[in-house]
C-alpha cells in the first residue's frame, strides 16, 4: 500500500480496501489479546509483568519502523508532532490499561469493555472533528450496545478491578482513535504508528519503576513475538483504514474481534459461552456489517 495520503479522486475505491483492512485488523488484534493473556498465565509460560509485555510490544513496533526514517515518502517524523505525541500518549495508556484488563478479568470482558470506545470515540469526534454521525452509524452503535450487554450481563455488585481497567482503556482508546482520524487527513499511516510505538516505550517503562523484571522462558519469547507481530500488523491496518472510514464506522467494524476472542476464551481458558453470549456476538457482527456498508456507500 502507498504510504502517501490519498485524496478525493481515489477515495471511493480505497474505501472498500479500508473496510477489508479493518476486518483483518480485528482478527490480528484478537491474536494479540490471546497471546497477551497467555503471557500472564502460569499454565502457558512464566508470567511476565504487564508493563514488560507492553514495553516489548512498543519497543518492537518502534524498531520495526526505524528503517523508514530513510524513506522520504513515509514522512516518519510527521508534521503535526504535538498531535502525534498526544495520539501516542493516549494510545499508550489505552494499551497498558487494556493489557491489565486482559490479565485481571475474562478475555471476553476485557475485549468488550475496551470496545466501549464505540461510545467515547464518536463523542470525541463530534467535539474535536465536528464529525456528524449518520443514521447507519447510530443504528450500529445501538445494535452493538445491545450485543455487548447480552455478552457481558453486567452486575454492579460484582465489578472486578479488571473490568474497571477495561472501561478505562475504552475511554482512552476513544480519544486515541479520534486522534488517528484527524491525523490521517495529513499524516502517513507510518508516522502515526511510529509515534504510537515511540511514545508508548517511556509510558510502559514508567510502569515498571520499582518492579522486578522477569526474563522470559522459551515459550514466553515465542508468545512475545506473536503478540508484538500481530499487534503491529493490526495497528498498521487500522491506521490505514481510518483514512477512509469515519471514527464510528471504524470502531464498529473492530467489534468483530469479540467473536474471535469469545471463542478463544471458551476453548483455551474455560470461559463460559451461554446462549446470550452467542446472540450478543451475532448482534455485534450485524452492527459491524451495517457500519461497513455505510462506509462503502458514504460519499
């Protein structure tokens, strides 16, 4: 794919490609979530501190992008550096709190609560970008919200710390996604992702102050590589996608990862899958399809 931003003349053909990129990003994000859960579970490997896992994720991401410093079309250092740093800070904190949620609550709840960004992102986009939500996006949000309620079946008297981390990660992700949407009007996908990883390194390192580092075992290294690789691929695809879809549509499409994560949680971690979860997952998929159709047809 080209690293240069495209403009109005080719936006319609590119929009269909962007929708496909967003769905593939959701699949890769699910793989990242699964491997992150494994990295904190003694049944799979020697557990690593959450800050260490996020540091590896951002460090490898920044290193992967470094060669593009010598590729001028990538414009890796960007133009709106304040905006890029803000995206990196909000995104870095979102990832750290999300990884905490993955460790301390169920895989399904962590994913779903992180995706409360479907509420925060459109609100941020309306306030910052003056972006109007169309009827299809609004309908998708309502359908997705019903699906989320069916899957989580929340109880106020049984809220876990991991669920709180998940909700906080959703709020931070909403702000970060809105920043991506604004930045991609002028910045390349490479610049947005580079700053996301670069700023995420000190954010992760700060969480390790006073903690004892753990050297991964052989399985831990394999899981770290899989986690970082899937995360990098997903982030690049998502950043590209936001050049051609609205914030609300993009977030709704990423909801398809709930289906993958719920299946992995049931299969590998014995998490319950009840009829309400299946119905909720189907509603979430419907919401994602509605969003993708609106993305393709929107002028």
